[in-house]
C-alpha cells in the first residue's frame, strides 16, 4: 500500500487476524510512505491545483517515484470514489490473485497523470467521500485477506458468511440459551443437524428477501426449493 499517512494503517494492520497472519508469514502486507520519496525538506506530497480551486492535490512526482522504486505487485489500484465498486465478488477475485497493490488518495484528489499513466484501475468502497483512501484500503485488505486460506481459524466460517452464496447470513446465537426472557430458537438446541442446516438456509433467504431483495433478484429469484424451505419454517 502507498500512503502519505502510514500511521493510520500500521496499527489496524498489526491487530487481530491480519496481524497474526502477517506475523506468521501467511500474508505479506507492506506499507510504503509517499513522503519517503519526496525531495524537498518539508517532505511535501501535495500542491495547489492548476486553474485554482479549494484544497490541495497529491502531486505526481512522489507517487511515481515511490511506485517505480518499489516496483509493487500488479495490478495497482487507486482508491477513489469514481472507481469500480468493490464487493464480495471482487474480494474473491483478489484473494485468488497472486497479489495486488493499493494507492491511497488524499486531499482533493490525485494528479490526473497518476490515473492515466501509473495505476491499472480504480476501486471505490461506496458512494461517499472519505478524507483519504486509508480507511478504504483497510476495508479492501480486511475483506480480501480473510478469504485467503490459513488466515481464519475456521475455513467453513468464510463459506457461510453474508454474500458467500449470494445471501445474507442467518441469525447467530450463543449462551445463555435464555437471556432476559429472549430464548434461542428450539431448532438450534435440538441436535438435529439436518434441520439446523435447513433452518439456517431458510433464515438466510427470509433475511435477504426482507433487507436486500436485489440480491435475490440477482440470483434469478426464488426456486421452488427455496419457497418450500421458507414454508417449512413458516417464513413463506
């Protein structure tokens, strides 16, 4: 990752699953400070925009110098509101690739010559604007690396999560079975693993229909098996 604020990324990349995977050699995640590739005493990475206007723009010189010096794994993605929408399918695509690199934007934007002549593509994590690309970079790295074998302790957990099969995840419960009068569904305490699996599938379908019907539409709608499953558990 290329950024002018590495202090925002190193703490989060060093914690939890990511930190353990990096320490164990499962992941190779590197952060490069653009200020290390400046030539002035102030280590400036930005300048005023030609034509006037508010704010500052990330200058091309330190970015090109950093990328050309490091020669990072390609593709190199610029994190930008105008980029390709990042979603689970793309996370899977990147997890299966041999690697990729990220360039974090900041200030009012990045010199257009970086877009045109340096990066391979652009990524956006949503239709909103952040102060910089560092938060977006962490989102991308977190979503992608947890799909890499060996990062999570239970590989089956990844398969069952939201979007793994085009559906939202089913409800989860843990002990106690009765908390303030709110009880865990009987089916989850039954020991009948086949029924539990069917209930979870039905709950995923019902939850997705309620909250994200667009995901069901994208799958071609409900199958007859789906409808029967929803009726079995009174969700049809």
